[in-house]
């Protein structure tokens, strides 16, 4: 069952490059409401917990190092059909394959440094949102 909320993180390289404001503007202009947002830095342990689903994959260690390498902007977003619409807005993981007008086409450096994380299911969006935010931190 589709929900009206999803989770995203602006990744360390996009934050370091000063792209956060432009990415947030793209999100809002696409009709999403920000229900929770914070600038945070993940420790290696917390990044490892967040990406636990990938712990058997060869890129897991690099992913944990990368995601704990600088501040991220974590957000819970709301919009009808939120997860699917957000996946369309961020574009393909590889910016070379991303459509014009998508966040990754505009701001990703590579397949690995792809500017934003977007939940891949409604269930994961709920889990990922709870990982970063308490219910008291979420507006509405």
C-alpha cells in the first residue's frame, strides 16, 4: 500500500559542495512538503547500521566510509505517491543515465557519489525515517 511519506538524505559530497539548498528547492518545487529535516553526521557505526542491508556486498565498507565522511541532510518528505514520485525526481543512480531535470543529473558526481539517497519502498521509507527521527521531531 502506497503511503504519502518518504525518506531522503542529501549525501556528504552534495552537502560539502553547497548543493543542499538547491536540492531542497527542487524537492519543494516538485510539490513535496518537508515534515522533518536535520543536518547530522553519521558515525561509522550509525552508517553501518543504516546500510546493514548491504553488509555482504563488496562496496559496503566504502559506502560506510563515504556516508560517515561528512554531514548529511536527513529529511522526511510528504506528498501523494511520495516514494514513487521522489524516485522519479532523483533520477537514475548513475547520473550519466539520469534524465534531465532530475536531482542526480544536476548534482551527482558519479554512480557512487550520487548526491541523494531515496528510499526504495514505503516500508524502507518508514524504517529509515524512524532511524533518523523520533515521532516528536516530525511535523504533522
